[in-house]
C-alpha cells in the first residue's frame, strides 16, 4: 500500500504513520519528494482496512497496491478450479448449460421444461422455488413444494439442480434438494448468508451484484472460500448502468477478466442481464466466444404464460437452435458442450 | 398501463391481449393508429408484473403509468407520517440528529461518544453491533455484546438507539435492545429480511440501496408497510456512480422527491455517502436546506483510532460546530433541532 | 405519446392539452379512469419535444411511445445498409477489420504498422492525426502532417483510411485525405460537427458517446442522415459505469440491439473500451459472435514505445493470432473476413 | 507515480522502466518486496500520460499519486479566484444568480424574462442563442438574432449576459455580445473549443460533462487556464446515473470538493440537472448551503409556452419566492446575494 501525505505534512504526523505501520508488521519505504512525501508499506494485505490510515492527520490518501482477496486469486492458485457436480465437471474444457424456468410454477411446467432442455443438451435444471421480487405484490415462489418438484425432476431426467437460497434459515432446507446453491444478485453482499451457505458443503453459484465491481465480487467469493468451501462458480448477470434499453448491461468483458484474476469458473446469465429473449441468442454465442465456462438460460415451454420473467425466456424452439450454435463455437474454443452421462 | 403493439401485429394477437386483460379485471381502451396499435388498461396496478404481457406475441413494450407502490405513496396518505420513538417525533417540524461511531468497539469508546453527541444536541445514538464488511478479513462487530453496550449507553444518557439488523435470525435479538431497527444499504432488497423486520414492531430505518432507483426504494418500504408496520424512516446514503472522488454520490435531490412522492420521513447519511469527513459538514447543511427530517452522522472521539470508517467520522469538535450551524438552517426552514426531554 | 394527467386534474387543464395536441395535428384518444385520466396522441413524433407538454398545468408525465429517430430505424428501411468504401463493402456478409495505431507518430511507425495489419488481413488503416486528450499536457497529434502520412500509407499498401475529425474547421481538410471520417466518442453530441461532417460526402464512423443511451446514439446518426448523408457506420466503444477494472464497460449487447432497431452497420472498438490489450482478443471474438460487422483495433509495432494508448495496443504477433481466430468465427456466422482486392 | 510490477517480473524489465523514468527526469525509489516490486517516481506530473509505462513488459499497473492538473489546483493558488464581470465579482462573498429562459425565443419573451429576473434580484441573464438539441428535429436557436436580443436586453436592464458557444467558428461572434461564454455539458471535452474559447478574452462558464469525473472537469478547466485565460467559473449541472426520476443526478457534493481541490468559483445549475421545476427551489437552497458561489436557473414568463425545457423552468412567482429564501441562507453562510449597481 502507498500512503500519500498532504502537501504540508508535519514530521510528527509522518512518524505516527510509520509507528502504526511498523507495529502492524509492515515493511516500510519512505520517499520524501519536493511536492509530496509518500510511504510505501508491504505486508499482510488482509489487515489493511482495519488500519484506518486515511483518518490519521497528514494523510491525503491511501492507495492499495495488491488485491484485497487472496484465496480467489490466480496468485494463490494458478490452475483453474474444476468443480464436480455429480458426474459433471464445471470449469474445464466442457461448457455446461443450465436452463429452465425463472420460477417453478407447477409440476407440469417444470417437468415439461426439464425434458425440453435435457433433449436440447442442457445438463443442469434451473428454477426458483424462493423468488426475490421487487414488488411485495408479485408471486414469491412455491417454496419447499418447488424444491420437491425440482428434486423429482432430477429423478426423472438426470439433470442436476441449481436453485437460489435467500435466507440463512433455509440454507439447510435448500441444500437437501439442490446440487448447486445459488446466491442471487441482491444477496451478493449479504455476508452472513455467504458464510452460512459456505458451510452447507455444496457448490455455490455466486451471481455478481448488479452494482458490484469485479473486486467486490471476488471478495464475496472470498467470504465463501475463507470458510473452507472452495467450490464457487461465478456468474456474470449484468450491471446497472444509465442505459435502459436492456434491463442491465451485460459486462461480458468480466469473463476474461475473471479468468485472468482468478482460478474460479465463470458462467454467464444473458437472460436476466438483458431481459429480452431476442438478444439472448447472440449474447450466449458471444459469452462462449469470450471464454465463459457455461451459461444460465431461462427457458419456458410457453413464455407468454410464465408467471415471472416471460419476456426474457426462450421458447423450446429457440433454445434448441441456440444449443446447436453453441456446439460449433465451443469447438472453435477447443471445448465441447457437456452432456449427461448415459 | 399502456401496451404498445409491434408495427405489423396480427388482429389475433391483439385479441389475445384484450382477453387476458379483461380476465384480470382491467378496463380497456384500444387505439388503432397508422403506425401503431396501443392498448390502454386501467386496473389493479399491483397485479401488473404477474400479467407478463411483454412475453406475448405482438407486444413491443408495456409502459406502466402508475407507481407500483401504494401504501408508501402520497396518493394513499397525504399527511406526512410522524413516527414516535419514545418521546421523540420523527418526521414533523423537528429535525433529529442520529450520531455515533460506525461500529461499537468498546464500552469506553461508546460511552464517550454517546456523551459527546448528546451534549452537542443529538437525540439518537447510532453504532453497529453487526457490521457488513466488504472483506471477510475485516472486523465484523461485537454482536450481542455490542447491543448490550448500546442499551447501557441509552440507560446512562437517555439517547435512543438505532442499530443495524443483518440477518432474519437476529431480528428478535436486536429488537430487544434497539429503538429503531436499521436495514443497511446492502440489504434494501433482502425482501425476506424486510418482511421479518416489519413484524418486530419497532420503527425501521430503511437505507437506500446503493444502486436502487427511488421507485425500488419505495417498493422496499412497501414490503414493510404491507406487513402492517407503518413506521418506516427512509435514509438517503449515496448511490453508486462512475465518479470516484467521494465514496458514493450523495443524491440529495432524493429528499424533496421522496417528500413529493411519499408521506414517509426521510433523513440523510452524508458520512457513508461521501466517505471523507471534510465534506460532511457542508453536505449536512445542504441536506437540511433540501428538506431532510434528520441526519445520520458518524462521530468518533478519535477518528484515527477507529476500527472502521474513521476517514468519514467527525471528531467531537467538528460535530459540535456542525450542530450549531444546523440550528440556524433549521430555523430558516421553519423547524427546530430536536432535543432529549430533560 | 401518452400524456398522464395528475390525480386531481381540472377539466380546464385537460381541454388545454387537447387543444394544443389538435392544433399540432395529433390524433387523440382520451381515457378517464378512476385514478387517472390519460390522453393518447398519435402524430408526427419528430415534433414531440417542441410541444413542451410536461410544463403544462395538470400534466404528471409524458410517455413517448415511438422512437424519436426515423431515418435510422428499421421501420424506415428494413434492408441492412451496405456502405461502399472504394471496393470494400461494409455492412453485409463481410467483416472488415480496421487496425492501426492510436496516433500517427512518425512515417516509419505508420508504414510499419500499415504493412503489419495489411499482411494480417485488415482492410482499413486507423490512426489519429488530431487527438482528443484529457490532459492539455499530452501529445495532441501531428495534424495535417499526420493526414499526409495516412494518405501516403494508403498509396503504398492499398489500405483504406479512417481517421478522426475534431473541429468543424478541419472537416474539409480531413475529408481530402480520409476514406471514412470518424466522430470520436467525445463529439457524439457535438451536433454542429455532425451536420458539418454529413456534408463532406464521405462515410462517417460514429462512435457511441461514453454516456449515450442507444436512443441518443441513433439520434446522433439521425443528425447525419437528415442532412442527406446515408453512409453512417456505428461503433460501440464502451460506456462509462461504476466499474473501474476496465477503462469502460464494453456494451456488446448494443450490437444485436442496433441490428434490431436500425439498418445501419455496427462495428466494435474493444481496444478503447477495455484499455488493456490482454482482453482485446477474447472480446473481439465475442463481438463477431454477437453479430458485429467489423472491428476497430489498435495495433502498434512496439506498444511500449507508443506515444498514446500503448497499454491497449496489440503487438504484431497478437494481432496476427487474433485475425486467424476471427476467420473461424466469421465462418460460423455465415460471413467472411474482408480482403483488399489484389 | 507508483509503478507496480507483476508478480514474476524479470530484472531486465525493471531496469527498462528505471532507465525510461530516469531519462524523463524522474526521481526514483525502488522497493523490492516478497510479493511485488514497486517503483516510486517523482517528477513532472504533466508528462505522465506520454510515458506509456503501462504498456511496458513487467508492469501490472501505474498508480498516479498527484493530480494531473496544476493551474486549477489549490496547491498552485491557495486564494480563491474572484472573477470580474463588469462591476460584478464572482467567487467571493457574494452569490450571483444567473437566470433566464433556456432559449431566446423572441424579443418579447426575452425582455419580459429579463425584467422579471432583474426585479427578483438576479444579476446575470442566461439564454441560449445556439441550442444543442438531442434530436435534429427540435428547435436549434435564433443564432445571431438571439445574441442581438441578449445584448439589447443588457442595454435595457443592466443585466450581464451569459450564453453558450457551440462551435469554434462562432467563438468570436458570441464573444462580441456576451459577458460570459458558456461551454455546455456536451462540449466539456471538446478540447479544441476549450482552447479557442480561452483566447476570446472573456470569462468562461464551464459546465461539467454529464459523465465527467471531478478530475476530468478540472483538466478541462486546465485547458483554458493553460492558454492564459484564468477566468473560469465551474458549473455543476448533474451527472448521468442509473436513476431516472430526475433528468440527471445533481452531485452537490462536487461544490465543497471543488472548493477543496481548486481555487476556481463554482456555481450550480439545478434546472438542467433535475429537469422538474418542482425540485429547483429546495436544491437551490441546498446548493447555497453547500457553499456554491452562485446559481444558474431557468425562468420563463410562461413555462407551458416555452419552446424548450419548459418543465424545468420556474415561473416568475416561484422565482421571486426562491430569491427571498436564498437571501436568508446566504446570510447564514456569511455571504450576501449580489445586486446590480444602481
């Protein structure tokens, strides 16, 4: 870290900083320039925020040099992390498509969707049993009944299940049914939930907060990793910007950036990012071309009857067409689309 | 709501929309223009999101006309809501200053701060016992011990207590100690927590999410109001923008906008919004001039020793100076700064 | 357009609105609901902003229904526009790569780069002779000398030239040398320059403003089209968001969105959007997979010696590798990479 | 500046950086840590961008320490700059209100508005003769005719004139009529226009770009200052964010921040920032309470007949009421509202 002192700093203030840094075990380099004195400090980066140097007299600003996360970084682990979900491996040369409805609405809707996405080549079934909705007057999910349906759909199709956990009190419940526990975008900074979910012993799909920087997203992953759960899949799902034509702005560059900064697998959810099914197909292709390890896609047998997020759901025909295109792009990337074991 | 049909829409698709709207009890007006056919529909706005019209064939877009919240709106209740916290009234002609440290660190620190802010004219003591921290390696709060200290500080000073709840499992615990339950910015869209906190029977201070629109913020309040708890205080605390000189961009215009759209009281937290104590004083003045019902300000007896958020904390001297200025501005606004009953 | 009246609007105010709309030639539909009265008006959308309805008593808000641009829209022209630049066709089944240095620095640098990008398969040479720089102390370009070098490089290599115009006074000068006139991101809303450049009779490459919505971007194109110049190529180059890991956030979804809303060709500039060469390769692939008609890429024979934007420039080796990958992806999209005529 | 080298950097690469920095006259400090080697360099900050260190092998990132602007900084000039406009002094203890219509529409409209704002206490008349409009189909201003009317209004009322320059070719023309030349938000980064306007020898009102950081805004001012024109008034007018209730988000914190970083006067334009007249009054009060040196406010004798920006214009009655409130707040700040000399 670099501590930049104010223009007219007193020696007394500089000494205070030096003492505090030394006490905290940092190695120090002092540079006195004509315009500014700056202090370089090298040491345990994870202790930085608690040092509170910016509040000390004579300090203009503190510039962190190293990333504040550790276990999530490439420097800590240079090999890509591959996560086993049953027989499936997420994060290597195989691209997995997780597909299904926004919300579990009924057994018929779920089973029909599961069969459609399985035939088209998906390996995991997504579907919300607990739904975070902006309005208190919207449908909030079938809750445990929905989880039971998801488990039953797995039984029938072999598809693995990914579904969201919204509350610390239901982590155990959801973990009994799901193969992958999803943290939704609104809960990325719900640090207590992150800790609790880590302990459930299941892989976690961590959606990026809609206003989270990449560093904050990796720090959220660090919360889970630091509890001993090393199975975190990151999911880019759009960030909030001034532009309003699409629901959010899909930040596809986050894919190669995550690959560069971290060893964790990263997938893309174009459906929620964009909010309009029409653009899900080209952006799914683009996500794979950018290097994503997988996709999370909303599919509904009849989008115009969907209880939630119909406008962004692909119908069966469009989903099948998309899967064929992805096959070809995966090939160009030296990868293949994953399949369920026969 | 207005449903705009695509350029080349089929009559068949228009009929489908009309049937769906009629079935849902909406009153309908159809306009066939040369360029577009549009359908106006008037009815229960809270049912809108579940209708899923945008996913239906022939629909280009759906434009909501009315606000999606109801209980939080001025149309529902034109008189400003005044919230009683012991003998204090929040939301009328009295401005209340809630001050204290970011985190409860120790009994000495808390008591000292409580005495300072009380003498300077604050009526409520703020202080976190559970702390949401971006990094898992940062101090996370004293938890129940911190709550006990807050209650003890109330005992000694008469200041009322406002402190954050982060988890559904600790709502009851925090409610046993606090006078006002705070929902932090990261939890504004934690809808399950909003519901749970509503049931605790205490006033709720609802911070704006750092990427929440004003409409989303009022919908979060609606979650609490819809559960029967009508005591919600809104708190503007900065939104995330591209600008990086201050921590967030304080959206002070939200104050008169909330006053126009809603009957709920609204206060401002300049400390967290800005992140630099130097600008807390002018922006506190500005907040009162804009019409805020109160302020939430970080004060620390010795900011450079604070465990968290020292850079944005006022020291006792600066806090006292600020309180005097606020008195004058409150007077101009036809209000006064609140005081503890003797 | 829909005019939403306030809750308690007077008949008198409604009549005023109706008279104003009728006078302006709009066709009107009035709906009186229990909660609100709304007025639908259909007519010349380009006259909308001058009507100033939102300032009239009793009006709560005005909701535009149709796009405010006309000549740029798919509704106006359903066939994609193909733009001829010498023998090259931009906007059809051929993908063109425009490559070169950020700034023309010297004849040696320019010629060397031109030869490198030509051999690797680019068809147009980019390079700034006039440079918009955030700091007044940075290098501002070789000006006319740079233009001469660009023309000379075209002479030697056959590559077509694209370069930026920054001032109405130099439109004619730049047009004498360039094949495509570029409007930079900072000038997207410089409406006088847009008009002036339209008259130069050359194709225009219109970069998206870094905080422009897609609608504003198409309205900027409309300024050029409305002057009779129908040869506009749109260029996505990243938007400004809160995220700071990359210079801007590349909004790749804008590519299929533009294809849906407009007939104009759209290319992508990943170099400026991202600011780090390392991520240019994956995002170039993604741009083509998303449907872009071409790319604008910074290449420098020796990026570490570049006077400007070295960090985002590909070196010759990386550029060659990229071009090979693009070939394959273009093939999957049913397109091919353009070549110079022999 | 701090150069952070990559984890596994070669000595050879470090030496290259050191040589380049030495050659450029920088004073160097090298720190070799276990995790990273970092190089501190102190020297001419204005040469930094041309050094292009981030493109050199082995460099992870370059962290600037000092502000890239010089003449605009408090470090360069600690006393506040006071700008003389005729008998008026902008930037000291006097607050000036610049008021008038968005656009000059007619002689009657202009004269009437001028008389209204003068009587209410404004000292400068604002009004656009050249109008930047998002749509090519909107009214674009009366041009020179409008300038003549502004000059005539000055003649009649004594009010000083502030009006916008949009093109390098009309700088001289506008300067013949206006007392203060305005650079609009869309032209803040039109660096050629900034230079040209500097030479006109008149004070410049520099609006903040709607997506400009404070640093970029001060660098734009630096363009003007560096040409020898030291009379720059900064004007905060809202930044573009995700929130859409107001037109832009008024960043009032920019006022004390500018006061801290720079010696230049700073005023606030709440009308354009917010876009709704209803909120102009409270935010004008707040601007003065935050320390602004003045206000730029849209006033129209009959907002519902305005050709542009009617919804954000105050009517005469509201403007008069506002001026009285400002008087009181100015007094609290130890300032007074400026008046025209009798």
